């Protein structure tokens, strides 16, 4: 009985050595534009959220913003997939009531001083290549301001406003404040 058990254990051990190489996983390198999440309230302990956005964070890497988000072209607002913004309660975006739910966020840079923020019902879209204006839920013209500080990485953060929240978008010296009223 001991001999059979020894043979079984040895066979099992040899099988494990050879099979571990067959099933080894290869993982990709880190993404050059990692995903990030911003939410409001920003405190992770507060589960009663108003909004959350998931987005890719590209880096300038010596490139000009006009090259990455050219005027007159719909831009995915970040890198990789178009960002997905989720509202956990109804909000007002300009004069449009937005139902709680998830939307893609696009930006149309109109001039160096203004842009159009677009909420679109198409989700899980890569870039803005398949952007379809007929699926827009709302659009809002928003001013663009310039800051003295340059941000290498594209960034978004929510802040509190008098009657709602502001999605603050920054990259290079460009700053955009997108209001959502509760």
C-alpha cells in the first residue's frame, strides 16, 4: 500500500511540475493611460454618491493639447474608452433633466475659449470613432479657462457647488468646469 501511495505521489508531483508551465499566464504591461475614478462625495466612506466617472488618464508627453483634442472634432474626454459618467440621482445639465443612469461623456472643443460638453447614451465605446450625435442626451456650451499650472496627466475631480456639483476637468493649462444641478 505504501509503494502505491509513493508512486501516486511521485506521479502527481511530476504532473504538477510539467503542467504549471503549460498554464502559466502572461499579463500585459501597465497601461500607459491608466484608468481612474472620480466621485462625489469624494470621501470613500460616504456611500451616498451623487455621481461617479470612470476615465482614462493620458499624459501630454511633450505633445500639444491641440494635437490630442483638436478644435472642431468630438473628443473622447481622456484616453481609450469614452468616459462613463454615472448619476445615482436625477440631475439637471443646463436646461436638460438627466435621469439617474450611465452616459458617455464627450467634449467638442469649439474655440480656445469654449467647448461643448456632450452626454451620450452610447456606452462601452472606444474613443470617439463611433460617436453618433443622434444618441446625444444633452449638450452644454461651457467656457474654457487657463491656469498657470500645467497638468501632465489628464485629470477630473468633482467639487460641491451652491445647488449641485461641478465636474472639474484639467489638462495642460486648460480648465473646464461642468455644472450638474441637483
